[in-house]
C-alpha cells in the first residue's frame, strides 16, 4: 500500500498548486525586473557638476560634466565628483530594486 508523504506544513496545498503559485511569483518578479530595467536612474555630484545617467540594468548611459568641474590644476576633484555621481546613480538603482523586488525576498535571508 503506497501512500503519499504528508507535507503537513504546506497548509493543504498540493504540489501542483505550489508549482503554479511559484510560476506566478516568478512571472511577477520578472515583470518587475523588466520595469526597473526600462527606467533611467541619475546620480548627481555636489552642485550637479557631474551627472551620471544609468539604465536599470546598471549600464552607464550618459555622463555630463559641467565646465566648472574641470580644473587642470586639480584633477582629483573631478575624479571625486565623477565617483560621487556614479555611486549615487548605482545606489538609486539598488534602492528601486529593493523597493520593487524586496517584497519577494523578505524573510528568505
């Protein structure tokens, strides 16, 4: 006499229902990721001297450098402004991703 194992912790949900729900969840996550990828994100340095624009998949799309940021006697300042703008742009992507997809991973880590 073969009997199916009892997976009591699943609230009476059978394997087919679980697979269906997992597939739906995966589709929702993919749609949210595509939405993020379609957006543009901007990072700006102090006084908007450098503006970095990224696509949602973290690709640098544009980098604008204000003439006032270019000082031949102080190249380190321009480097710092670029780093600041790029990091802020990437952070804005991360924040949007967490806000959108974080609800799916909550409690998993």
